[in-house]
């Protein structure tokens, strides 16, 4: 197995930013090299232990979905090989885990779509019977399927901070009514298309988040990653019904497995306070997480 890559170290290109997972390098003034590391974050904290193979799996899945959804919305891919812009010595760091993409003007909004009630949406529903200002029927439970998918945006947070759920009205204030409407319509269409495809392969996409940017012509473009287990809640259809009836989180292919472990772990008899440093992941949790990512990709692309 290829050694895990926690942090890339390219010197031939200027480093622009290190995100929770991706390291972004400038390629001239119009392109970016996005290198997906094997880092894992949970509760907006980067964990110390990488998940071997995770960056390559995320990249393969994102490329799969970009290709599958290209008829709905343009994306940021250039079609050029990432290996073409680094030195020969740096090729092993980028092969299989990188995308060479257009440099866009990012929209400062996370375009979140929910088809099921889970996570922060479930917590908000319990308090207000709504999510991000979208009223929902009474009597829903954790992991309930919603009558129809809903657009529940979030404001993008800075490093180490939590994204904040916002209303559609707030999106309109940030980007204007026309662009807000386009983002909402495209996000819902992409989600519905992907969710139907995944369901036919035994996977429920409970929710997901998209990121968009504007190209030099002002065209709305899908960017960053798309429909990976890092940006989506993936549930295998087996076990969903049993968990739903019991009021539990369904089994998952995404980071929820690690989140649940971190919620249960005790440090000196106390729960982790979700600030750095994170508890050290045991080897069995690392191995099971890697296996879950691999199974999700295999199911989708088989």
C-alpha cells in the first residue's frame, strides 16, 4: 500500500492554503493544483492520524461524480494531468490524489441539501420544527426521510471554526436574488440526480454540501469536491430501517463512524471537548474507516 500522506510538501509551486483535507497550490494565475491528503477532520478539528488511501479515494469519487453530473452544471476541472505541473520528484505526492482545476471566484456559501433529517438539522428541528428557516412537518424522527429535499445553506467558516446554518434570505443578501436562486436550483437538481443514482446501488445520500465559484465570464461553476463521504452523509441501505425504528444514527460510510467514536471516548473520565488536540485514533478505527470509504466507492462505481 502507498504510504499515507498527512501533509504534502511541494516546493515547485506556491502553496496558497491548507484546508482540512486539501493542500492548494497556485499554477500560474488561472489554475490550482488541489492535492487531497489522507488527513481526516471531525468537528472541525484535524485528527493526528491519517487514513491511508483516503485522499486517492476522495479524488476518484469526486472525479466520478463530476463526470456523472457534467450535463447539469459546469465544473472546475481543466482536463489536464496534475503530474504535468510538478517536478519528477514530486509526482508520487500528486498521482491519483490531485486535480488540476480552474481558479474561480468562490461563493462564500456552503450549498447544503438535505434529503433526510440528521446531524445539526435534527438538532435544529427538535428546537424549532424547522431547518434553516424551512418549516417541516411535525412528528419527524432522527434519520427521517423528508417529504422532499430541502436547501439549507451555511456560511463558510474560517479555519478551526464551525460553519453556521443560515436562511435562504441571508444567501440572497450575500450574493443577490438571481445568483441565490440559481445556486438553490442547481444544488437541488444535482442532489436529486445523485441520490437516485446512489440509491440504485444501495447507498442513501442523506445530505451533502456543494461549493460553487464564478469563472472569468461570471458562469456559476461547481468546485472543490463533490458528493464524497467527507462532504456527504452516506448510509448503506441495509441497516437503515432498523436504526431508524430504534431512533439511532444509521450505519454510515462517511465520517459519522469516527464522530460517533469520538463522542463515546473518554479522556481522564471526561468527554472530549472537541478542541485540539483530538484523541488518538486506534488502529482498528483507522482500518475500519479506510474500509468504509473503499466500500462506498466500490458500490458506486461497480
